[in-house]
């Protein structure tokens, strides 16, 4: 029978806190001894380390693969780098990849910056409608948008070119979608919702004190914006630009549907060609070597992103007595503002969706006409049901597996980071935070190499289980950032009260920590499911003919010329994504009181630099 020493509690407040902490530590040590580990919490540390190991595979696996021999992956060589450096078009392809990133980010900011400004700093009357369109656009993946524009602007059979040809304007195509400029335009337009949601907090929380001081001093509004407001917003805007530069150069969705047929070679196309040769086996070594080059390019951009985020503290003007500036009256400018928003919505949302529906209803690509209206039918939707069964099941399993892995590892890592109070948590958080620097295509090659290396003992090569592992790892940074924001709000007194009551750390984690962060877990699960269903790059690289998912099915139907069935499957996919977007928006806490949301955002901002919501966009 254990004996308890009787202690006298000090009367003063500071002594009382020290007494409580020492008592909590005493019970904490007793729990450590009685549970055979650090309070039974070794399981949580183990799960966190597994998540870290999975993140390490993304980069280390690609490094090992880049030195592997094509004939024998267990034999290491430098021939892959020699072949890469010997490629005749290496300089042109690298430069074109940089142009792709810069061009896409430029188009994104061209649309995204004014929309974020209109939503946050003006009295724009259609804010709710605009936010609704931005959210709805998340349900249309980038490759479906690109697919719609290929049907419209294909130089040989595009609907728009055929319409102009029918009016005797000449046989030459008016538009040719197969160009780098079109890829930049479409990719930039697709990234606008994520860009707006990333920049919106910085625009909304900007204190009005400096602006009003400039106005009182006689500075014109235009000069105030140029000399005061824009410099304050620069870190947020430049940080978003650097992050989405990485997304632009590594995403294969739009490049695959426009760049491949058009012969536009960028680094992601080289990786795809090496992994999907017309004859022979995939060349993992060369693909990994190209991946290292793409990673170095992305790592520089991520480095600048971290620099701009941390530099933003120098521009912090929101304090305890700060207040946001009142909405600026647009006056007659509300109509140009509405036209601008509608222009982006038409390019990125309305036109692709209408085209998708039209192509799904007609038996073959044809210009809208009275004769075409007579051929409308739902036949392609029936055919789509015969194609979608297995891919839909695989997609569900991939999404469920990615949710399970990302949330399990994310909750464990967040506990170590926010509750353990050790330096290990800091290093773990930094390693996971830097994982988006590894492009999706590079990570997919690394996991495919892992699947080959482990095939003798664990046959997951080319399966949905490997796809789930890769996607769950890719979305781990998003989960940890979301859960960290909630975890920082849990006062340590709850942990100490549990320890004083004799509750072990594992039970504290299970019965106190997890229930409190449950809303963040539900929201993260909805977003991980959404991004998993949208994902094309990772399944396209890892799929070895064993694990088709809905996104790769649409891609293959389109590349094989089965346009109407591809459109019908895409509509089914969008319906599923709309449901996930709705669930995520309901779980995001949008209906919480504004004061609670501001407190949560403020405390999260004090603790950790932000990470973009849709890193797989």
C-alpha cells in the first residue's frame, strides 16, 4: 500500500502555483514509473516518429533512387546524373519550368490580389456570393478545368475554333490551347481560391492606425496605399507567391493534359515520361535525378517563403488596442469590381462547368446548334457507371487511408509539439513543416521506389495502400498546422489537474486532449478526404495498372479520346467533391462567434507561422 506524504499548501498565490506544479510533477513521475514508460505515452511518441519517418521517405527515398541502377535498384551509380546533365535540352526545360512557375504565380496574383482586396477592404455588396464561388471552385480539380479548355480551344477540333471556322473567318485555328501561356493562365486561375483564402487574414487584420495617420498628415489615399498599406502586406503576398510557385512547377494536372499533347517539355513532364515509357520498364533512377533538380528549385522558393513569413513580424501593427479599417466605399467602382470578379468566375468556374455538362450530354464533340440539341442524351452517364465502380471503391479506400494516417500522425505530432515541452517537439515540427518543399511528383517517385525495395516483404508496390501512404504523408503538414492551432488553446492546467488526480499521460491524451481538439480533427479529415479525391499527380505516378482511382480514370479516358464518358465521370467526381467541400465548410467553425475565431487565430499566429490551406492544389 502506497504511503502519501502530507504537505502544507502555501497561502500566497505564487507558492500555491509552485506547490501545484510540484505535486503534478510528483504524480507525473509516479505515473511514469507505474506504466512502464513515459506515462504510457510512448505509443504517441512512436506514432509521431512513424510520421516523421514517412516524411523522411519523401526526400531520402528520392535521393537513394537517383543513385540506383536502372537494371538493379540495389546497385548505386552516378549514371543517372550523367544522363541528366547530358540531356541536350536540359537548360531549355529548366528555364521553361521557371517560366511556368513565374507565369502561373503572376496570373494567380493578377486575379487573387484584387479579389482579396475587394472582399476584405471594401463595401462590395456581393461578398457572400463571391466567397461561395471561391469555395465551389475547390470542387473542380485543375485537370478537369484543363480538360474543358482542351475541348474548347483544341486547334483541330475545339468547339470555339469550329464556331469561328463556320463563320468563314479562315481555316487556321483562332486559338491554340497547346502553349505555355495557356498553361500559366489556367493554372493561375485555378490557384486563385487558395491564394485568396491564404491572403485574406492578412488583409482583414491590418490595423487602420497608420493609414489614418497618413490621411491626417495630408497624404493622398493612393499614396497611402502605395507607401503604407502595400509594404505591410508585402510579406503575406510574397510568401503566398513563393509557396504557390512550388505548387505551379510540380503539379502535373494541367501540364499533363496540355503540355504532353503540345510537346511542352518541363521537368514534371520528364519525370512522367521516365515513369511511363512507351517501351520497357520505368526508369526510376533518371526520374529521381530529375526530381532532385525539381526539389532544389522548390526548396529555394520554400526558403524564401519561410523568410517572408518570419519577416512579417517586423511589420506587425495589430496590438491589443488595434482595430481594422472601415470598409472603403467603392461608389461607381463597384461595377468594374463586379465585372472583374465575374470575369475570373467565368474563366475558372462557369465556362469549364458548362463545357463539361455539354460534352457529357452529346455523343461526340459538336458545336451547340439546333441539330446538336436533338442528340442530347444521358447515355454517357450510363456508360460512366460501368467504368467508375472499381476506381470509386479505390478512391474511397485511398481517402480513408490517407485520413487515418494523416490524423493519427498529425494528432501525435501536435501533442509532442505543443504538450511535451521538449526540444524534440521543436525539431519534429520543423521537419514536418518543411515537407511541402518536396514536390508531389518527387515524393511519388520516392514512395514508388520504397514499394519496390520492400516488395519482397511487403507487396504494396503500385497499390492503393502505397497511394494512401504517399497522400497521407503529403497532407501531414496541413493536419499538424490545423491541429496545432487548436492545441495551443488548451491550457496546461488541464494536464496538470489530470496528473494531480493520478491520471496517466496516455489517458490524458485520450480522454482530455483528443476530445477538446475533436472539431479540428473532423475538419482536417474532411479536407484530407477532399484533397485525396482531387489528387491526380501521386496516383498517376504510383499506379502500376493495379490501382485506378477516379482522377486517373478521367485522365486516361480523356487521353484515349473518350471525351463524353470522361466528362460524365468528371461530373460524378465533382458531385462527390461538392459534398466534401460542404462538409468541410460546416466543420471549419464558420458558425462560431466572431470573437472566438479572432481569439483562436490570434493565439495560433503568436505560436506558429501559417501554412497554406490547400498545399495539393
